[in-house]
C-alpha cells in the first residue's frame, strides 16, 4: 500500500492537571478561527484533554516527501510565526506553523502556544492549556492513508497482514483510530476461527475490512477538513466551505458520518467448534 500522506494539518495535544479539581463542564467544547481549531474535554475531576489543530502543508503530500515542512520529522518542535502583513493584531490567515530543530522541548512548544493565542481563544481554554503536564504534551502531523490505496492495495501476503494504524492510519477527527483497531482484532479472530486455513482467514479479514476502513478514513478526513474551514484554501472557496460548515455540515452531514462509528461486534463468545490450524 502507499505511504501515509499529510492531511495538511498538524496537532498539538496535551493533558492539563488540576490537583484541586476544575469547574469545567463535562462536555466537548470546540473553538474555531481562521486556519485554527481548538478544543477541550474533561476526562476526570482533575484532568482535561485539549488539542490545537493548525493548517500546515498542502493536503496529500507524502509524509516522506522532502517538500513536506511538517511531516518530515515528527520529533521536531513547531514554532508559531506570524506575518508582518497583519494590520490589526494577529491575523491567523497570515500565519503558519514552521519547524525548528528543537526536538523534545515541550516547554518551548507550550510557550509558543500560550503566547500566540491570547487574542484568538477564550480565556478559559488558555487557562486549561497553561496547566498542561509537560510529560503529556505532544505534536504530530496528522497523516492518513489514501482510501483508494486501502481498497486496492495489498494488505496481506499469505498468513501475514496488517491491522490498526499499520493498515488504516486516519486523522483523529472522528476519534476512531483505536476503535477501528479493536474492530480489526475482532474481525481477524473471527475470520481465523471460521477459515479452513490461516491464509484463508487472513484473506477473509482483509476483504471484510477494506470498505469499512476506507470509509472511516475518508469520513475522518472530510470531517476535519470541513471543521477546519477548508484546509489551505482561501477566498471565495474558503468562504463557501465555512458557510457549508456553519449552516449545513454540523446539522445534517456530521450526524450521518458519526453513525458509521457504530460497529456490531456480534457474539464474542468463543466458538467451541473452532478449527485447529497447524501451519
């Protein structure tokens, strides 16, 4: 199969800790701006997960491409750079994330985020970010495998196959990366238990998973692209995408995409009549 490619977006993610507890409502909150998408959601009474997604390289660039300025080295740090074209404060459409050779420096990453966002994000969000646990702060380009490659590429060779991110890396916009990997495990185990040979079971597993994971990858990418307001586009096209997002997407389209998250695992009781394969 083809190499994963850049979605045109990168993401800083962190876990903020409040030893004395926080007062943030237990719901996902998202904040949108030009070329930026941020969000936060409490996961316990003392911790909050947050993220910040930013437009980076043109979508579709290979993560191995020498022209990819954000996906070439995942260990590099991102630094916020603003354009001198801004006439009244920082205009996010005139900014970009650029890399610098500063691998593994979460303190500087956090500093750049908190110093660059005050005029564009709510104070509540910034307060959450400032409480980040540096050991749980990360940056990574958001990559995905082309759905066409998932449908047509070779995902198995005899008794050897792939699963999870090795099979279908996807952007996190539907939060289905881990879930789809668990689905892989269930389908593969069931296919092996019913097949006459391991190779036949692997082939059955790949055939069953291709269409679903291709749709999941496509749905996640489209969801993120639209929510971001159209990655790396501007002018009238960007305006149309934002209008579609605000008036149509969240109300009518996203619920349909979200319905695909549901997966029927069927009966997980071990099959006593399962075959013993010796190969």
